[in-house]
C-alpha cells in the first residue's frame, strides 16, 4: 500500500445491546487497534462516526466505528473517506464473515458482499467494491437458525475463551495489510 492516509473501519452496531455480538467483531478489532496506538475514540460529527487518528508504522491512519446501524454504515465510511481524502484503495473494512470458521481471518480486495448488509451499504456509498477487507470468521449458524438472528447473538462460551486472541490476530492482520500490502499480508496470513 502507499504511504497515503489509510482509513480502517470496523463494522458493527452501536449500543450495549449489540456490544458482544458476532456482528460487532469489526468494532472489537478497531478497539484493539486503538488501544495499541494509545488512542481513545472521539466523535467525528461530520461523518457520524467515532474515530481515532494515529500513526501506525509511520503512516497516518484513521480508525473508525460508524455510529449507525450495520445496514447504514456506508454513509459514515464514505463521509470519512471524503473528509480525509482517502481513496477506496486505502480503505480497510473489518467485518464478520459467516462463510469462514470462527477464528479464521482472510484478506481480500473487492468482491461480492455475500448478503452482508454493512458491506452492501459501504460498496453502495463508496460507488465501488474495490476496497480492502479483513474478513473475521464467525462460522455458520447451527441447524436451521436464521443467519440474521445468528450474527446478533453473543459468541458461545467456547468462542468467548478465544475471542480476545482472535481480535488481537485481526488487529495484527490490519497492521500487516498496512505495512506489506495485500499480497504480502496474504502470504503471511493465508
């Protein structure tokens, strides 16, 4: 990646009701990153987001959590990109991924949204699907449970024991992506 400013956005839903749910793993990873740079989130009213401005490996980075619900998160992402003049190629979106087992992390550029409303909103608002993604595996729902219901449930007891490490690994993946670019980071993670 270039040395331009990077926008790192964790997707999730605001409020305590959703705080520990699978859909909020993007927020959790963003919080780990903010902790690593010693920052605390503050309101960025023009984009309806909470942000931390920092330097990671000498590069200016905006770490963000939209204040909207997941299905409207594209507006804040596009607002931040415009405000800070960040091209889509320098946007990293961290999100939950049903199609990956819990604990699996995959990086990619662009592609489909696989029914993920946060990604759909982001692609629509940015006018492109060509932004970087850190896909945090949460696994498929058991039995016939509706995926929309599953993502809004807390992690299982077993998953919670590994969640802190998983979020740290997600933050590591973001840092590798910013430092090495997509191919270099994929070679280390995949």
